[in-house]
C-alpha cells in the first residue's frame, strides 16, 4: 500500500439517527484534517426480509437510497463542509464489503455505533465486521456523542505492552496533535482470579506498577519526541481492562484502541475488551489496525 494517497473520510450513512451522527462527526473530522468526504449508503439487503413482507422493486430501493444520500449531502453542507469536497456513493452488496470497497483512498471510516442490546442483535454485526477487516482506523460514534458538546481537550489510548503499541501510540499522538488535545495513556492489568493474586502476594501490585511504568515510559518518550506539542500522562490501573478504559474515557473526546491480526473470520479479530468497549464507550472510539500483526 506504499504510495497510496489516503485523503478521504468514508462515512456509512443509512437514513437513521446512527448514520446522521456518523455524518456530523465525519464531516468535522474531514474538515479538521482537510480531507475529502465520501458518503456511502448500502441499501437494505432484501434477502433478510421476512417472506411475508411486501416486495420492494429494485427501482424503489435505488430511489430510497439516492434520497438518503441527497439528504446526507445536504446535512454535510449544513454542518459547514464544502459541498465540492463531498461525494456520494450508492454501494451494492453485503454491507461490510460494500463499505470496505472504498477503503483504498480512505484515511478513516466512520460509523454510528449502537448501545442497545436488541439493536446489537439486529445490526451490530456490521460495525464489528468493518472494524475487524478494515485496513484503516475505524471511528465508531455512540448515541451519547453530540456535535454540540464542548470538547474536553483530552484523548485516551489503551496500551497493552504488545508490539501493537507503537502504531497505536503513533495514531494517538497524531490525533492529539491535530486536535490540540492532551493524551492520557492507560495500561490496565489485574490477575484473573483471587487465587492468582494470592500466589504473588501482597507486593504484586506495587511490583507491577514499578515495572510497568519503567517499561512503558521508554517507548512513550520516543514517540512523544516526534510530537513535542502533545502533553501526555501515563495511568496504570490495577483493574480489568474494559472497566479501566471505560472509566478513563468517560469525559474524553476519543478513545483509541489497537486491533491485532488481519482477515480472520468475523469476531475473532476483535478481542473481547474491544468488543465490550464498542458497545459501552460513551465517547467516540477509534480502532486502529496494526500492521505488525497482519498475516
């Protein structure tokens, strides 16, 4: 992929509140980084409709899809984004593949995420699948996000001590520099059971914090040197990972996580911590694909 120009924010729009939220967020993201905006709508796949539901002719489906895109482009212009830099695409086929078809020129993909358990059963697979297979960062915008909210000026990134950390930190520092925000770097760990903690004894937590701070600070210092304007802090939380990150990001502008691996079956690529936070995070969350772990 060397030499590719990634100058576009791809936003999945569907005529719902989730798509509208993704649109406003994506337009702001594109404006902030001087990127183009590509609004992609994938019509409902009629094969999933119940047999007794009325049939919609292909022409009607297309007309509805074009209407969704016109409305989305109108809203992007209302958000202050340059209409000459906005493009609309009616994309056909399975939703994940239809969205990822436009990833070649994308810097980011933006989707509206859902938090309702029922809606997860019906529609959550699309967001999870795009996150799992995208070769570029995917921003997921929850219902709790509002474009009218005053920015906190704080981003949160999760690190785990793996070889994914340098790429995740690079994305996090770049985001913080672009936004003029501070960066909270969070590493969390806790024994999986009380028995594990007992084996290590009472000094476990102090020993862990000392070793972790020393190990992480070296790598962070190197990354921070390339982004001297970004103020950062390292938080070590003796807590389960999703709990620690959820709490740290409660009032943040963005939560940044890494994604290991590449192109396994749906769901296997996205770890349980990331899946949990995709459903529970109260701020926008971006999942960064990690090239060092790609097959």
